[in-house]
């Protein structure tokens, strides 16, 4: 008599990517929660010729959700048109992450506020890039 143990089901690509987007949002909100309410860095930024904007949890949620969804969509398109989708996507994702810091140089905000905002960018990238790359090798 032989005993067979069932291995845990491998998460689907869809589920893994959805959890990655949710995780990126949660990570950026966690950075915001530590930076603004706990440490007291008001995330008020003023772009040239614009009124100051106070970035609260809802703005952080939106600005972390959008890159996750757009990155997912781009990866899905790349997977349909190239066999090197993961590599192409990773290069583009890291380039976008690097470019996302540019606005921090042109807005007026305290050093602490800029640091918190920069860390939210890093948090989103730190969750999305490895999670999405982990799903590119999986076959349907």
C-alpha cells in the first residue's frame, strides 16, 4: 500500500499578480502610515505654479494601485508578443521606478516628506518587480 500526499496547489498567475498589486498598495500605505501619522511628516507637496497638495492615504492608494495595474497590463501584452517578456518588463519597470523619483526633485516639500514619498516608490517596486517576474516563467 502506498500513501500519496497531495502537494499544495500552485497559485495561479492571476492570483499571484493580484496579490502582488494588493501587496504593493499595502506596502506603500504602511510607509505612509509610519511616515505621516506616526513620525509626523506632513506629505504636502507643491509643484511650481500649482497649489500645495496634501497627500493622504487615498492618494497614496491610487498612486500605488495605478502602476501595479499598468505594469500588470504591460507584462501581459509583452508575454503575448515576445518570449523574453520578463526581461523586457523588468528593464522597463526598473526604468519607470528610477524615473518616478524625478518629480521629487522638482516639488517643494520637506526633506522628511520627500523621503517618505521616495520610500513609497521603493515599496511598490520592491513588491511588484519580484512578484511579477516570478510569474513570467509559469506556463498556462
